[in-house]
C-alpha cells in the first residue's frame, strides 16, 4: 500500500477522535436585546464547566447552546442554564437544525463564503463590516459568513485573516510568505500537479 501511494507522490496519515453519540440532546436559544448583552453572556458561558456540544452566536444578538449526554444530566444542566441566564426557547428535536449548521446552509444564496478566525473581543469589529448572513461558532472562536466582493475588500483592508470557501479568486488572505510556501509546495507537490500560488495583486 505504501508503494502504491508513493507512486502518486502523496502520503497521508489520518487520526480520529471518536466520541460516543449522546443519548439525549437539547438546544437552548436565548435572544438578547443588544450585542453587548449577548457577548457578556457568551463570555460567562465560555467559563462554565457545562460540557456544551455547541455555543454559537447568531447576529445580531442570539445565543444557541447545545447540550448532550444522559437525559438526567442534560436536564439538570439545562435547568442550571435557565436559572443563570433567564428564559429561553428549548428546541427538543434539534438534529436537523444542527445538521443544517454543519452544512453551512445559512450561507446559501451568498456568492462568496468565508471563514474568519475570531475571538469574542473581535466580534464588535467584525459586526461593523459589510458581511451578509453569518454565524460565530465554537464560543465565538470562528466566523462563517456569506458576503460579496465588498466584504472581502473590507476584511483585507482591516487586516483580518480569512479563508475563502466558495467564490473569490484568492482563497487565503494574507498569502503565506514565499519562504514558507515554496518548500512546502515542493515537498507536497514535487511534480507540480497542483496550481501554482496566485501572483500578488
């Protein structure tokens, strides 16, 4: 097998973490009046030992949390969240909803899809950019957004790194330095089968 892979010039090693599927899941949706209030709750939730499956911010000011595990544990944690944060909407049958999130269905219709590294303190700045439908995942650590050329230009002008998932000409901004890119490409693509790095500008 190694010999046959070597003939193509590419060898890949993969490792996986396997987690048991939770027996019960619940999603809690909490709407806030302002982005500032939503971010304050987001910061609180990031510090709590609640073992959340998901903690997302949906602009302008909605939090979505997903819990999973044994039913008694999930219900206890859900009750704790409601006591801590106030009333919210509980979505009991939530698998279809989260599958749509994983598929980035909320970006459908946007000509360009981007992934932007984020932190909660960067979210107000990102919210000031001309982006379309968007969602902050993993406790505000990453933004997936739909946009047009205007949004890409704004990200570049603000010096915000991003990866173009769909649409757009240059997939990565900023582009990796030549000193890094050239030896990496020579090692992984010695026969030059994949496209060269786009020229600057």
